[in-house]
């Protein structure tokens, strides 16, 4: 399998890596030779503050879920801020 790739910075400032390669496809349930199909894959890496040591998109989603649970808990049992006034 022979692959080749190029890397550049696109108009939005993201690193764009293009890879040209070959996909081998075998027809299901048939004794035929695999077909070769040329394919291209583009990988985009954006440095927008959501990557690196900050944890990325999943860390942001986990933080949002934690905040939602905390808000729900505070709504049910009270946040403690108004306890002195009661």
C-alpha cells in the first residue's frame, strides 16, 4: 500500500493534512479479488484553545455535565446561600 500526504495551513488557520491512499474492498460473500479504490483523507487540527493540556471537547462536555448536576442538586437541596435568611 502506497500513501502520500501533504500538510498546509488553510484559510481558517487550521493545519490541514491531506493523505492520498488506496482502499481495498472485497465483495461480501463472493470469492472475487479485492477491488482497489483511490481515496483521499483530510485531517484538520485546530489550535483554538480547546486542545492541548486543557482536555479538549470532552473535558468541556464533562465540565458542563458536572455543572448541570451541581445546579440540579442546589435546586433540590438548596445551595446554602439562603440558609441564614430562613
